């Protein structure tokens, strides 16, 4: 599983907007106390999407992307070297899993 939001990004938003005691219930599901609130609430999805649009890819997403690109380049080279399509098949499978992990889950 891939983290789509950096905890530092969410903490910075919480400090700017007066939300306190941020905690992560599960991956990519953030809760905090809203201003004047006595019960924690999930960080709104539209806020998370806005943060994501502003900040871009997390380190983990960049790492997965680069590994997919590098793996594909290596697979192309091995395909020519071994004269077999199997390295490309393996690269395709790895890339399919990587792209599927980029899909955002709405809580």
C-alpha cells in the first residue's frame, strides 16, 4: 500500500486552520479535533484533495514511479539481450500493480 499524503502536509494544514491532535486511524485516513470541537472528525476529503493537488507526489509515490520506469527500461534491455518477451511481461505486471496503487481511496 502506498501513502498518498505526507503527514507533514496534513499537520501544516491543521496548524493553519486550527485543527488539533491529528492522528491517523488507518492509511490515508486522518482525524483531528476541529476548532472548538470536542470530538475528532475526519479531515474532509476535499481538503485532502486540495493538499494533494498543491503538493504533488509524496516521496513514496516518486519512489514507486521511478522504480517502474527503471524496471521497464531494464526489461526492454533484457528482452533484446535474451530475445524473450518474459522480462517485458514481468515489467508489465509490476507496472500494473504500481498504477493500481496510485488509485486514491475515498473513505
